[in-house]
């Protein structure tokens, strides 16, 4: 991987990584909301079919999380993620 050497490159990469992490948080929030709705509809109907879309989508969410967090570790809100990425990239660019 090319190591960025200027502030603009660091900022761009930090924003991209923090954006990917925020994308996972949004994905997880939508997953929970939709699957709660589906579970409610399933229970009202007396059949328990909602587990199947939850499991399939859950697998996709798991894969998304592995890609985002195991490749680029970090937690917190967007601003915190952005700052963590900036610091990591600065350390990587300055090999003292």
C-alpha cells in the first residue's frame, strides 16, 4: 500500500475509513429496525418466518462488519473515527 505523505492524503483516507465505519453503523441500525418490524408481523400472523430474512441479512451484516472493523479497527462516532484514522495515518507516514 502506498503510504500517504501529506495532510490532504491523510485527511482523504481518514474520511474514507471513518465513512466506512459509519456505513456499518447505519447498516446495523436499519437491520435492527426492519427485522423488528418483520418479527412483529410474523408473530401477529402466528408463523415464525421472520427468522429467515434475519439470518440471511445478518450474515451480510457480519461480513460487512468483518471487512470494516478487522481491516480498519475503530469504534465511536464519525468525528472520533475520523480523528483515530488521522492519527494512525500520521504515525504510518512518519517512520521515526
